[in-house]
C-alpha cells in the first residue's frame, strides 16, 4: 500500500514543483538566496553561530559595528542601544493594546497588583491586621504571576525558529505550570498560617474555660504540632482596614473577569491561569474582610484562621487542577473528548463531500499552549494524482481550521486504497 505524507501548517504545504521535499529556507525574514550575492556598496556580513548565540561583525574603513543576540525572546544588547529602544516600543505598544490584548490585559493586572501589594501591606502593618498583611503577600505572588504570564505569552507568539521548528506555544504551558505552583505554594502558606493561629486561639479559649471535658479537648487540640510562623500575638485591629480589603475584592474580581474574557477569546491557558490567580486573590481578600470585621465584632471567635483554612483549600484545588492540565500538555496528552468529537464530525463532512476519498481515520490531536496540532490518515482511490492529493490536503486543512480556530497545523498521511 503506497502512502504520501502531507503537512498543512498555517501557510505552508509539502508539495513543490522544484522537485524538492522542503521549500527553500528563509533566514532572518529574507528571501532565499539564488547562490549569488551582489553588494557593490556595503560589505558582506557573515553571521557566526556559537553555542546557540548569533554574532554579527561588520568592518568597513576601519570602523567597527558589533551586535549580539543572546535572548530567547529575540532581545539582547546592542552597542547602539537599538534593541533596548525596540523593547521599550514593544512595551508601549502592548500598553496601548496594539494588536496584543494578552500583553495589555497582563500589564493592567501587573500595575494593579503593584498598587494593591503596597497599599495593603502598609495598611496591614499600621492597622495591625494580620489578615491584610497575608492578603498583601498573596497579591505579591499574583504580581510574580503577571511577570510569568507576560514573558510566556509574548514568547509563545514568536514564529518558529531553527531551534524551535514547531514554534514556542508550549512556553504557555510552562507559564501555566509556574502559576499553578505559585497558587499551590500560596495555598499551603495560608493554610499553615491559619492552622497555627487556630491552635493558638484554642489554647487561649481553653485557658478561660472551667475544668471539664471541653477544656481537655481544646487543650489536646492546641498541643498538636504546628509550624512556627511568627508570633501569634495580635494587636487590636483597626476596623478601617476592612475598607482596603473591600477595595481589593472589587479590583481583583474585575481583573479576573476581564482577563478571563481575553483568555477565552485567545484560547490561552496561561492567561486563564493568571485570571484564576486573580480570583484566588479576591478570595483571600474576602477572608481578610470578614476576618477584620469579625474580629472587631466577635473577638472571642477565631474567624480569621477558620476562613483562612477554607480559602487555602479552595486555592489549593485551583492550583492542582491547573497543574494537572499543564502536565497533560507537557506530556502530549490528547485533546479533550469534546474537541475530538468536533474534529471527527468535521472529518465526516469532508468525506461526504470529497469524491475519491474512501476514509479518514487514525485521528490524533494534541495541545501545545493555545494551539492544537492534528494529524489524520486519508485513504484515497489508487488513481489519485499528486495534484488531486494536494488539493484534498488543503481542503482538509482549511475545513479543520475553520471548525476549530485553535488548530495550528494539520498533517495528512495519504494511503492508496486496495484495488478490487
């Protein structure tokens, strides 16, 4: 049984009239060379690759120009400072939202987190609110998540290179993994701190009770092993600290909603992870709000540690869910069942509308960041020509990308059907 492999990417095909199996390679965005290079005015610049770095040297009339490119982001340093200017222009363009909603929404969140971290930290310190201080620490982890998101989002949008021929989409998955670990770490920190405060609250309550079974139970619980996290003594909390927590709830919920909308539109897992990180910060701010008010109204009830334990469980679950999803992407797990069924349905329509196509089978699809790569086997009649196979390949690719915009590349393997 003969077979022909064909790949349809975002703008390429694997059939060429020049008899070559691959198209002429392009380097640095320039058209392929025809073997001759004419430069009557400027000298030739010979790039040298050393250990994955790119160096360009240019000498003319005793002058010297020297540029380096070391960064995986395409940045680096230049003796003239052009790349620093270009990098600043990219940041300004992202802040304006010029064709990059992901960078824009992440920068908005980053600025908000800088302000919230500073304000809540100062307010918690001067108003003696441990809950608000812990909430400020969570906002700081959110700020780190924004930097991770911004880095991975921009990196994942780079075009394929010689070192990364399949593109940089999986760097989104790396970002999602990092943010999930930040969430898990923050949840464990809040949980241990709340557990420590709860044991101390039981100890103080047991000291005020008359001798009896209840006092014995509370004393036994309060003597359980607990991590040493600071001191448990709490000064009188200024109830005005609740205003800062309330503002944080509103801002973080707003950031969650606008970030999630962009993440859904772009089908970006790293933006979705960052949105969930915003939502988890809103949860911790809600706990801080009720803890401050509850401590002021009912100082004998340990509302702060109980609420902190509940929130830590919620955040921990979010972090674990994100980590499991990212692990599936990193290990090339198949797409979800719903996505697979949608692709199969589209293939059925193609088969019904394509004379000479006997079957489409052995579908495989995997996710890399916000992109999906699919391959399928097409069994065609034995008399199919190369031109007919090429046209069918393009038809399958266009149909799948139209049905599922997240599909970046479709690889089709053609097999000749058995002759009766």
